[in-house]
């Protein structure tokens, strides 16, 4: 790495760490990743093992978060749910990022009828509330965790497409792009070497925020019975299964809900911090 590149990363880190909210978000995210990686060692029980004699037990040393209506250890189910939520977020963002980036590059670079046609499709998708569109897609494909991840990824495609298109429109007429054309570079080379690198920073911010949205939307689908199916230890499904116990056994809902809250908050704070770090004007108050 060049000294200039190293210096740029150093300045980026300095701007990031001055944002206290972003540091808190990063810390929460590190904790979330540690928990997801250490599931076999952290979980104290089999998340699917039932103990009907110990059902709806309050939190104790034997069951740190208590048990649910089937006697399953909530702590272990929440811990296992972290891996599922991470899988959901990465898969959904991967679908949206890859497809949306491709559409945005083509639309912004080609312009004209191609741009208009692709963007009108994106506008139609944006006309529907994301959760309703996701419900419609899952209703067509059928309930299931994989279908929920695909649906959440599809509904997020327009956000990435519009973001990349805006960056491409700004860059495509730049002098260095014109120089590449004059040297005989093809469209693919221009897009890969000159246009796409300028989209990396905003895409990183959007992807980080998109992880939070994906986890939240997938949890919503599971809560409605369209995502993860019982007995999968997914946070949204756990909330759905315990919604009738909110008064008699509130711990059944409290801990999965807190897990969703903390995870989504961490990604949002991290995304805001990255946005401010990539844009020095936000830090300097300009």
C-alpha cells in the first residue's frame, strides 16, 4: 500500500473514532460478531432441546434468560439466532449489492433509453413499501428462511441501483474517463477501473445500513410466519412464538427483542459513522 493510501486510511480512522456514536456502534458490532463466531462455546444448551417440565421458567443460573413454552433455553436460542441474523443480513445485502450495482452502472453509463427503462423499473419497486413487497415475494415463493432472505435482498436493489447510477453519472464525463476512451479502453474496463472505484465509499455506507434493514425486515417476515419456521432459533420467529406470553412470561420476548434492537442499532451507528468519516465536511461542520 502506498504512503498516500496509508495516510488516507489514517485520516479516515481519525475522523471515525472522533464520532462517539460510531465507536459505540462498532463496539456493539464486534460483540455481535464475537457471539456469532463463538456460538458452540457460548451457548449453554441445545437450542432445540425441549424440557416440558421446565417450561416458562424464569431467568436463573441454569437458564440465564429463562425458558420458553416448550422448555427450550432462551439464552442458547438467542445466541444461535445471532448466526442466523448475520447470515440473513449478508445474503440479502449480497443480492441487493451485486444486482443493484450492475443495474446502476449500466443505467448511468449508457444513459438514454437504457437508463430510463431501468430506472422506471426501480421506481415501480420503490412505489411499494418494502415490507409489503417482501411479503408479496415470499407469498409467491412460499414461506421459508431462504425465500425471506431473497425477498429482502430484492426489495433493496433500487437503493443500490440509484446510488451507483448517481455516482456513475458524475464520473462518466470526467477527464480520466475520456482519456481511457481515447486510448481504446472498452466499456467493461472503464467501468471496472474508473467508475466503480468511485462508488465504493457510498456503497460501503449503504451496505452497512442495509445490513440493519435486512435483519429487521427478515425478523418482521419471520414474525408474520413467512420467514424462518419453528423450531428455528431466529429472533423474529421467537418473538412471534412468545407474543401471547408478554404478560405471563415477558422474558420470552424481551431477550430476542433486545438482541434485534442492539444488532440493528450497532449497524446503524456504524453506518452513520462511516458516512461522516468519508465526508469530512460533516465532521468539520461545513
